[in-house]
C-alpha cells in the first residue's frame, strides 16, 4: 500500500468535484492531485499528474464514463472507481474494467454525503492495491454438458468482494441449467444487489434472483444475498432454504460470506462446495475453513486472476482452500465436482 495515494477526481458537477476533493483530502493518506470536468480534460491530467487512482462519474458530457474507461485502460491501466446514481450502468463500467463503484449521495442530506465520503476513502485505499483487469471479448464455454447431478441436496456457496461482480458473472454464465443450487454473497450496496441478480439472470442459463427468506435452494437457481442483509442456509426436512436477516456487520460487512459459509458447513457439510473469490479483507476465510472441516470441497481464486488477492489469500493461508485455480477454470471445476 503506497504511503501517499494520488487521486484524480472526474465529474462534470462542480459540486461533486469539490465535495469529493475536500472530503478525501481530509485523510492523510490521500492526495487529490487534480480534478477534471470531462474525459478529455481528464486524459490530459492523467498524462500530467500520473494518479494512482481515478474516480469517475458515469454520466458526463462529450463522452460517458463507461466509454472513457474502455478507451483509457488499455493505454493507462489506472484503478477506476465509478460514481453513479442507482442504475445498471455501474455493471457495464465494471465489465469495462473499473475496480469498484459508489452510489451518488443525496446532496441535501449531510449524513448521506458524509457516508459517501467515508465509503469513497475506503474504496480508494483498496483500489490503490487493485489489479486492473482489461475488458475482454466474451469467451464461449465449451465442453460443459447439461447433465450434472440433479439433486437438490448439493449446495454451492460463493463469496466475493472487490472485483467480484465480474468474477461471479464469469462463473455463472459458464454453468449449465441443471447445476445444483447456488447461494452467493457479494459485498454490494442495497438496491444494487437486485440489479446485479437481474443482470446475471439475463446472461445465464440459470435462474438468478435476489434472495428472500423462505426461498428454496434448488438445481438451476442462484440466490443472491440482499445488499443490506445477511443470508444463511437452513435445512428443513430434505430441503434447504435461505433465511435473510438484518444483524450486526460481520468482518465489516452485511451480507457476510462468513455468515453464509458457516451456515452451509453446519447444515450441508460434505454435500456442499465453497468458493471464495477476489476481494479485500478476510471475510469468508474462517467460514470456508469450517466448510472444509465439515467435508465440503473448497475452491479459491488464484492471485493472477484476482483484482484484489486478499480474501482468497487469507483462506488459502489458513488451510481453507482445497484447490486454488484461475477464474477461467472455476466453472469447469464446479462442473467436475458435481458431475
């Protein structure tokens, strides 16, 4: 982690530029080296100031933030944090190569603005350690036959954080429709979790939805934890259902991968597969270890394919990961383990 993180703020709103600059500069580890009102202004300032991280609004004049990221990153691979109103464009930005996103605050609410600044400071620090993954053309998955075990008793549990939206998308789109039921936690703000589920559903053979208490875990379905609630698995008779609830944050997160993994270890034991993906911190590591000790098969994403190799690293170091593989191989490995 660098001693001084140099940040370029790109936003067509003077109000947001000033709020972000002033707010982030209050942190001793962050230096806002310059601001820009549009992508063309930003390009020149990137060349001049060589920032470590860039924050970028999605909707700007002359060129939107998504197109700017697509053009920028091949030449200047800078970690980008997207700032956006609540809409699906953030996932297009993540696909283009952004490492994270933050929802714009209500400028009329002091508390909303304070939370926005605090969240941005935290994400800038994480982004300064992130690896930029350039957008690639869609890869056709071959060799995946639609004949995996059609048992509702096998559960696949996935946990991810920074960089996880695209990692999860890569895995889900590579699985056939009769894959055993999947439950997943992605560290994501409220509202965006439903959009994320809908986006996954649009590009997958599986049925993907934001989970609600009582949802049955069944083959061909993916349940995404709501952005402001924990999710755990409960066994009822021969079936498994999810329970979503509000509680204290665990490892700084709600939903928490540890909460999910611990419940899967307890309820499903050896009839489960645990997957831990890219992300900052250590959420999910202890829960994945519990799963492995209970007889589950466990998979960790390798360092080379991670945007941030922290969560999988901690899990690997404590012995929670049975098999560490590249992101591109995880769907195939899940198929192999369930086939």
